[in-house]
């Protein structure tokens, strides 16, 4: 049971890193570009910037949840009743981590670049 808690802690730690780094990189890279968008009449469009900011805060909250889950999985690893982490949190973290890691590995083998971190605004 202790190994299971440590493994879930590692998965949650990787999920936390993913949900902290990728949105932070994207928001800092695209922020100026988002604020320069204009409609056909020349008026600025701030809707996309606000949407990006909102989703950034949501991903930070998700990352905070997974950082707490990682600590809890390691602390509760010897508990005979389980880790105390809902199954939905476990499986969403595992599946989203697998998808993002698979995307990065496939992208690297196909294009020789690190996915998401090589995107630049035009």
C-alpha cells in the first residue's frame, strides 16, 4: 500500500508541473498578442485576453488541487483505509498526464521540437 501512495504522489506531482508550467508559458507568451487583437472597425477585443486569464486561473487552481493531492498521497501512503483522494481526481490526473506526455513525446519524434513550448505568436 505504501508503494501505491508514492506512485500516486509522483503522478500528482507530474500533473502539478504540467498544470503550472504550460499555462504559465502560454499566458506570458501570448499576452501581448491577445491584447493587440482588434475587430474590423479598429476597436480592441479584450474578450480573448479575459478568457485566457480566466482559464489560466482555473488551471492554477487545478494545479493547486493536485499539489495538495500529491502531498496527501505521500502522507497517507501507510493508511489502511486508502489515500482519501477521490477516484475522479486520481483518474483525471493520470489520464491528463498520459495525454500531455504522449503529445509531447509524439511531437518531439515527429518534429524534433518540444510541443507547446515552441509555439510563438505571429
